[in-house]
C-alpha cells in the first residue's frame, strides 16, 4: 500500500513541472479590454445606484400618500328604534 502511494506521489511530482510551462503560454489580457471591463463594472454600479435611488423615491412617495390620505371608516349603521 505504501509503495503504491509513494509511486503515485513520485508520478505527480514528475508530471507537475511538465504542466507548468504550458501555463506560460497564456497571453496577457489586452489593456484596452481591461479598461472596457472596468468601464462595464462601473456602469453596472451606476445602474444599481440609480435603481436604489428610485426605490427610495418610490418608498418615500408611498409613505407620503399613506400619511396624507385620510382613513375611511366603514359605513355607520344606524340602529332602528322599535315602534
């Protein structure tokens, strides 16, 4: 059992250096593309801030309507007098 674990670790250790040069072939991101991604992130943040501001305005308007609207009570039933 220990031999198989040792053999597996040796195999992994020998294969690891062969894999790392392949990762060096990854091209660096284009600076213009990075700027565009940052711009899109900022636009998304602006949209979220505007949405929160609008939600706050709607909630404030809803609260104002609740406060200013008089509450209507149900119809008042008059008791009939028995003759």
